[in-house]
C-alpha cells in the first residue's frame, strides 16, 4: 500500500521520529499500524482549536429536555409501538 503524504507506519515512527515530528508541526500526520490508521500527530495549536470546538457541544438528559421536545419524543415512541403492534396482527 503506497503511503500518502503525512502517513507513516509505526516502524517509520521509530526510525524517523524527528522528521515525522517536524512534518506534524506543519500539518497532521497519520500513523498506521498493519496498514490501518491508528494515531494522528498534530501541532498544539490545531489540538487546542479542536478542543475549543468540542467545548461547544452540550450533553442533555431527559431531566433537562424541554417538556415540548420530551412530549414529541414520547408521541413518536408510542406511534412506533402502535405501528409495530398493528403489523403483528
């Protein structure tokens, strides 16, 4: 399998770590193991930018779900159950 730009095997990492790190400072570098992508090396600025973007995501629970949305969810589940029950008859 030919290597694409910015892709190295774990063996390459052992042999060419300085060159690979220098490249990773310019753009993300993929490290493969048995021809499958396993790791990505990237500079700290790119990492921090990605982490900042991930902070925008929010996690919700049923307790924090607005009542209107929860009611829509309940109705959808009930409708699905009714359709499933009708198809078994």
